[in-house]
C-alpha cells in the first residue's frame, strides 16, 4: 500500500473524544474523517454514601459523576481519562496508564483494605475490574455512568471516501466500535474500499471483530491509548 504524505483517516470514536482525535491527526498532517459508529448517552450517577475513592474505566464516565464527588481521589484507567477528570474539576487524579488490570493494581496499592470504591463505567463494562478489586479486599459499588448506543448508518463522508478508495487508515477504539463498524460497512456495501486500508485498534479485543473484513492489515497499539495508536500511522 502506498500512503500519501497526508493520510486520510476514518475516526470511528464517538464524541466526546472524536474531536480531540481529529485535532491530533490534523496536527500530524493527516486528514480525519469523523465517522462515529456509536453515540454516548451520559447517565447521572447516584453515588453511595461514605465512598473513599472513584474508579473510571473510560473518560466517557466522567460526565455522569456528581460535582459533590470532586474532592475524592479518582483513579483513571489511562492518561486521557485522567485528563478529562481533571478538566471536569476533580482535584486528586491518578492514571494507571494502561489496562483495567493496571488500574486495579494501582488502587489496591493506594487504598486501605476495605475501602469503599465507586466504580463508574459504561453499561455492561467494568465487571472484571469490580471482581479484581473485590478479590483484593475493596468494597465496590458499580454504577452505570454512560450507555453506548449504535448509530444507524455510516457517515456519508466515510461512505464516499471508501467508495473512492481514498481511505488509508481507520482508527478503532473499542470492541463495541469494531463490531458496529463491521456491521455498518457491510450495510453500506463498501467493503471493497477497505482493501487498501490499515486498521489501527486500541487493543487485541478491539482488533478481533475486524477479522472478517478485507482490510490490507490490522495493527494493534503497543499500549491501549490514542498516543500509541497514532504512532502506527506510517
């Protein structure tokens, strides 16, 4: 595959977050096409009493957290999630800079045995983290802070670019996004336009659903964050 100096990149990430990714791509000289395959619906979290700390598995969870919790320590799975928490007014934020397992290790190291933790995550997410924290002796209350809803169609600009064989890369940020991208590409009948496209997945789990598409290649970030994904744009 011959990649132009300014690569055309499909961004399947939903807002909030897609705009940030688009800005990072433009700063590197690339051309982003926003093609979110999910939309995020924040849910207001009803926090239990006497919580000692908060855990978030995604920056999407931050919007649903009540302002009354901002003085509590907040532990984020990655640097981007941590940055979003700080921007929202949380004053004591630490990043695990890795996976949910890294987050569990960080919290077990920082918190006293038996501490009460509020785990804010997406619907259906965070179950493994909750199990790991409870196994380590922490008391966990898991709350749904957002829901990911599938979009009905692939964005017109994305369809046109794929039909014209102009797309170089597609960025996939989660397993759910990967599954929905596959469904939308097939529904739009633009699979032939993927033959020269390199998919960049945030994790092996996000890469797995892409196996049935006729992609040129699938690359997996060395660490599960945007920085390491963008490093593969070459």
